[in-house]
C-alpha cells in the first residue's frame, strides 16, 4: 500500500531540513548556549576566529552577560554569504567588497558592513622558479612571465599554476589577475598547466608546495603552516596595507538579515571594530610574526 501523501510530504520536509542543517567546525567557550555563529575560511583555519571568540566571551561575561558559546563554520566567501542568506550563521567575515555590497543590496545582510582586518594575498611558488619570476616586478608582470613559462619550452619542474577554483575570495582574486593580463586559462581549450584544485586555503597551499606549483595564497594561511613546510616555497610577491595594492585582502564582517541571534551579532560586530577587538587581531601571531593588520582608521 502506498504511503499517504501527507506522510510523504512530511518526510520530504524533514529530509530537506536535515540536509540543509549546518554544524560548526569548532565551538569556543565551555558553558551556556551557542549564541553566536561565525562563518569564515582562512582566519578560522589560522586560529584567529577562535582567539577572537574566546576574548569576546571573556569581555561579555566580565560585563555581566551569562557564559555562552561561539561557533565557527568553515566556509569561503561564497559559502559564507550563502549561510548568511539561509540564517545558518549570524555573522560572516568575507573578503570581496563587490560580493559584500551585493549581499547588502539583496537584503541577505544588513547595512553597514564592518571593516574587520586586513589580510594580504601572496604569490608563491617553487624554489626552482622555472618561470624565472623576478621579485622586483609587479604582480601583473609576474603573471605574464608565468604564462610565458607555462606555454614555452619544457622545464624541470614544469611551470604550473594551482587554482583553488572554488569561488573563494582567493579564486576570485587570481581570476582578476589573469583577466588583468587578458587571459582566461580555465576556458576552452583548457590550459593543461592550469591546475584546478578545489580545497580550503591550507590544504590548497600544501598541495601547491608538494607539486612544485605557483599559486595565490594569503599571509594568514602560509604562517599557519609548520616552518619546515613553509620553507619549501618562496614568496615572490606579498600584498601591503596600501588600499590600491592588488594583493591587499580586506576582510569585512556582515550580519545576516536572518541572524538567529541578531542582537548578539550586532554586539560582536561593534566589539570587533573597537579598540579591544582590534587589539586581539593585531596581537595574533604565529612563530612570532603578526598575521593580520587591523582595519584602517577612518
């Protein structure tokens, strides 16, 4: 006997709810309810989100709030904005101003966005440097030289570029850099030297190092690697704090229009851009090196 239509409808709705549920990759705090959900990729993997969460909980409890927990949801910029839309997270820290403005204009996130901190993209590659990249050149010249090496005479190791190819802010940045020299190596006919490797920041960088490939990464990610692994690659170009630098990687916090904990989300956003929050960011180090710059003073 076929099951009743109402039963099938209920089962379908329960299945959809189960499939759409998102669980945190890490939870900070030891007591109370999960009151703040943060979506982010690289800064979560580097440990900054955890340090911010712990400091925020401590300050809130000192001000009289009951103990609570904060969850980190591992997601690149595109997925973070998707989670903001569904209300799976309260806030997201993202790295693409155009995408952030669209999220606000489409009522996915509330206005304003909050300038959280500055990360910096890096162009890295093998020590053998088969593309003969010169550190004194600008980033677009470097990409031109990379293209020339990849399409020229064979080298050992071969000239290859690893793309995260995942709609992340890093992927978007390298797409813009390729377009900046009039190239789209992912288009038909596909360029065999263009390695599409879909992974989160640390895993993608580890793969590029292992395979002797050039790639775009960021300062927070490379300093999250152990020194032995880090020393196997070369930083050919690093972004600065200059607003016009093509390799600057600004991070902004967005609050979901459908935030389950909207009040806590707004309190966290204001704390993040305050002197207390910014001090946590600039004080965050790996191997004695500062990973991120604070937001520019307005």
